[in-house]
């Protein structure tokens, strides 16, 4: 089995890359991918930790993109993490995330919640901060009892602390992944609620759909596998694990994804990237 959707403390996960590799070994996984939000920083550490445990590693990311006013997360796989444009652009995306945290804190301050931006960044300790870090800070500093309360009261869309995120267009996200030698896959499609736009994404170069996901029941996973087959897309899957202390998030390896799908993913890669990284 494999797991192609994992997060570490380089974005909004709570585990180190080494802890992720250790858990993957305990679950007897043959391969894993790192898909931290808008960053590839954790890939070298996890690659090293996987090599030490004889686990195949796929360098990746999860880019926040927009299409017709809808946010869509785009998974990139088999990325060249030394690619200059990828590094430059993900650095810019991280700055957008930092700016949003400042905006969220200002909005919270305006409604009487005396949280400080430094309290969020001191807790996040990463270059890709997001709303989960703000939620954790709200809990840590006793403005809320739980992260769910923080999101419900302040941070979900339309809540009084909400500030929209600046994302790139999905076409640009796909192009960025492709120029870095990777494959572009729509993350957790059922959560996006934009199935009617998937054919247009295929025209823009989308390579696959994440059919197996912790929030996809069997019937949903089957529906997206059938859609992928009709559209000539790859199928992928993963747990979307953020670490053991993230309550509602599943643990690594709990979504059963067969290794065989990697064979087709590798066949879709440009020949130069296949020889370089496989």
C-alpha cells in the first residue's frame, strides 16, 4: 500500500518528516508522497528519512488555486525540488499565506479578539502558515476551547474573523507543476463541488483525480475512478494525514491505496524526469 497525501510541520501538519517516515514504516507502506501546502521545503528531509527505511519517496506539494471563484487544491507529484521557478513561485505563495495571517489577526483584533500575529508565527514555525495555525493560537491563548470552535466562531468563510486567501489561477498551478517535471492532480474532488469544471481542467492539462481520500466513501471513490477512466485521467489517493494530534484528520496509511497506481503515474512522466528521479 501507499499514501500520496501527507503533511508535516512544514505546513499545517504536526509531525516532523522523520516521524512521518517512522509511521509509514510501522504501517508497512511501500511508498509515500509529501504534499505540504504551497511548499516543497520538507521534501529533502523526508526523502532522506525514507531512504533510510527503504520506503519509496515521491516529492510533491499541494497548491491552493482558484477556478471561477472556487478554491481548488492541486496536488503536484514527482516534482524537481531544485527547479528554480517552482522554488521562486512557492516562496511567493508562502508570502501570500503570511500576509493572510496578518490580515486574519487584524480582523480578529477589530472584533475584540486580542491575538497577536507573533503568537501565530511562534506557534507555526514554518514558512507556509494558514488558518489552522491561527486556530491553534486561539486555543493556546484561551480565546477558544477547541480548534473546531475557533473555525466555527471566527475562521470559517462568512465568520467574523474571515479574510479571503490570494490564490493563483488553476491554469498557472498546472503549468508550474508541469514545468517542474511533475503531474498535476485535483485533490479530494468531492470537497470542491466543481465536477462540472473537470472537463475544462482536463483541457488545461490536469493529469489526474485523487479518487481515494479519507472523506470519500467507497461509492464516491468509485464514481471518481469511473470519471477518471472516461476522461483518460490518472487515479491517485491518500489519507490527507496531518499528524496524530489533529483529531478529525485520519492517520497515515488508513486510506488503502494500491502501489500499482504508481506504475501508471511513472509512465505519464516525461522521459527525462523518469530517468532522473525513479
